[in-house]
């Protein structure tokens, strides 16, 4: 966020910067609320030596896949930097 505020791009001036901020927030949520608790529960289950069901394995495969896809999208947005703005600035009077 500090980079967005200090750089020429701003946080809410270009749509790609705002999209990257939203994707980063979503990615943090996936990690904190899906992956970390899921890994803890699966570690407990592995310690108890019981088999995993498909419903237990699916979030552990899906969360990293979504995370990698979001990271790739953020890299593409950062490299190509589309020039479309969220709001246009009013014309300056000379």
C-alpha cells in the first residue's frame, strides 16, 4: 500500500492497481481462512493416522491453485500496466 501511495500510479487512480490490491486482499483471506486452518486440521488427522476423505483433500488442492492463479494475474497486471483509468481527471483550464 505504501508503494501505491508513494508512486505515480496511486492506489485508486488506475484500475489495474486497484485490482491488484483487491486480489492481494482475497489471496490473504484464502491463506488465512482456508489454507492455514485446513493444514492444521490435516496435520492432526495425519498424526491420528486416519485416511483423508475427498472433501478434506479438496480445499488443500484448490486453495493453492487459486492462489497461484491470482499471483500470476497480479504479475501480468504489474508487467503490462494497462493505461485505463478508473476516473478521468477534469480538463485543466488554461
